[in-house]
């Protein structure tokens, strides 16, 4: 029995040409430290981006649909790079990645350029996540090997 949950997905319609949206996705991956452009598949009409996490990354899959010269329609689906979505933490991270990327995408389509402040904010967030996981790991190791478990048993 699997406890996997459906991957989050949402369809977006933007009043920009598809080529411009594709170029901005690539621009964001070049400029933002938490995103990595993985590939573009013209046959499947899709782009895959990696959202780097403290330990596990997620994929942002952009699947472009029929669009005209002034409108771009795509579905964005977030999935873990390994396995399926299995818990609330994965879903929260996926929602955060979707919201953050779409926010930057729409701002940049409107003329915004990524600043050093944007980059530093994302790096700081990534560092804070890593610190949290390291502290949690240290506590778990102490609990099992440093006497914390014995204190509970006695």
C-alpha cells in the first residue's frame, strides 16, 4: 500500500508569447541559485526545471498547450526528483516552489530584472533550511546514541 499523494499541478494562461515565456524560464534558471534548467523537449512541448532543496530536489514540469501569438497556456506540475509526493512537507515545499517561480516569472515578464537582493534572499533561505536539517539530525543522533533514549526508558 502506498501513501503517495497526487502531485500538485496548475494551469496558467499568460498574455505573453510562448517564446517569451520560455526565455524567461531559462533566464530565471540562470539568475536564481535555487533553480536549474534541466531540459527542453520540443516534441513534447515541455520544459523541466529543478528546484534545488537542502537534501531533496523537486522538478517543475512546464507543459505548454495550444497558444496563440499573444497568449501562452501551460500546465505546471511539481514532482519530487525521486519517488512520489508522500507527505504534507513535500506538498508544502511543492506549493512554495510553484508560487515562488510563478511570482518571479510574472514579475520578469513585466520587465523586472533579478537583483543581487533576490539572489541573496534565496541563498539565505536555502542556508536556513540546511541549518534546520543539520540541527534536527544532531538532535536525533544525540537522542539515540548520546543517552536521550536511555533517559526516556529509565
